[in-house]
C-alpha cells in the first residue's frame, strides 16, 4: 500500500497559520484530507461541523477530517490510519499537520524518517511555512526557530501584507522576500492574498514518491535554484552592496543552503561513508539533506537520499533517470557548517573510499592468484 503523503504546516506565533487552517477547513478542495491540529480551541469549527465520529475526530462539511493530537503525534497518526482502514472514519489520502508556533520542524522531519510506525505508513510530501510581513523580520532576528521554519520549507507564504503601511508595502515585501530567498533559495515564495493562490493545491502537494513513476524528482530537488543563488552570491562578493545583509539577525548568517554537484558516479562504498559521516559529524547541525545520486554500481537508476539531523532515511531508488542529466545533486541545509566544510569532508571521504576500493581490488587479485 502506498505511503500517505503528509504536509507539515509551520509558522511562528501570530504568522497567520491558524487563519490559513480555518480557511482550509471550509474549502471543497480539502476533501479527503485529514488535518491534525494542536487543539480545537483556536479553530472556528461550529458552523462547518457535519458529524462527529469521536471526541478527537470531526468530519466537516467539505469532506475534510479534523482531529487533535491525542497523546503524541505517532499515536494520533497510527490511530487515524487504523480507523481509516477499519472503516470507522471516511477514507483520506493526505494528511496536514499543524505544528506549534514555537516548534522547530526539524525533529518532526526526523520522526518521519526514524519512527517505524510513521515511516511505514506515511511520508513527508511538503513543508509549508507562513511568515508575517509585519512582525516576521523581527521574529527572524530574535527566534532561531522561525529561521529553521523558513529554511526547511518547500513553500513560504507571506501573510498580513494588508496590515503594512500602503506606502511601504512594496518595499517591505521585496526586502522580506529577498531575505527569505537567501535563507532558502529553492522554496516557492508567494503571498497569501494572491488571487491565484489555491489552498488545496498548496496543502495537498504530494511531493516526491520514489515508488510513483510520474513523480517529478527534479522539481522536488529544485537544484537549479541553488545554481542561480550561487551566481547571485558571487555577484555580491564582487560588487559592494554596503552592509545591508549585516543588519539581519545572527541566526540568518548561521544557516547555509547549498547544492553539491558531482559529475562522476559515486561508488556505493563512498556514498555509505558520506552518509555515515554526515550523521556523525553534522548531527543536529544538519537541518535537512535531500538528493538524487548516480551510484556507480546502479547506472540506470538514481538513488534518492533524504534525512534530517542524526538520521538519514534508507536509500530509495527511482525507476529511471528523469532526464539526460545524470549528475549527482545533493542539497544541504546546515547550521554552523558552511559549504566549504562539507565539501572538504566529502573530498576526504572520496580519498578514503578510493583507498578502500584499491585495497579490496588487490586482495581479490591476490586471492585469485593463490
């Protein structure tokens, strides 16, 4: 049975996350979606309630299921799955999880990679972050959790632009967007009041499913965004922009987002060493890693790697390459480690893997000679 995709909805306190959810719970496009919220207290459910199957699960008029976290998230999602399979609640094919406004989403990402229950039933499809145009810049300065929320997002929604002084709105939006783009080059950034904004398309994005032949691996990785970002950074290094970047909080400058590109195929042993080294050396400083890798022993299909902090998910494989580009591309989002340090580590591991492969070849040749 395919894993049910999960959208993680994050955003700092007051960023408009609950308003977005209230809107979602009324939208017909959210049918067949289970929405897991922290508590019913902040949700306006009275006039959208159609039926109640139990104290913690409500079935809404638009066909959306709404439930609170019961005990812990693993228990809640396990209960939801079995209630669906036993026919106790309507079937759902997507889950949206609201995180606490103060929560760093990294541990939640990690849970879906490490917990046997979650990893066996669900997979992360996309991460959505809301950012308040009024208080967002100050929040990013003062709270590292908000920086992590932005850095780990696949989609970023700018909210409350209508509350910004009309004479300053365009400048404020441009400055905030530029700052968000520096933190997260690959995220799609949009305004919540954009007429083209579709809440169902946003919150029900399936993301990459390696088992689904039609999954768009290139769009999931979006390595091209990092290539454009690297070029812009190069321009910054050579054309003085004053000290405008230095007004941003210390947390911003501690986050690095970059894409490592490898032309040659990577031997399986070198990839194993790399994944082990990432877990051991970066640990909690590895906020997220995802990539498509050309493994030398498997030239006709790429490996997919993804992970967070201490945990990297077991390798999964696409059925075929999505296009003619067979370079390995790995996206890193780190805290306290910059690109040069990661690339130095990869260079060392390359040499170790090369020596190991050569030693094994000599041993095989000797054994065959004997």
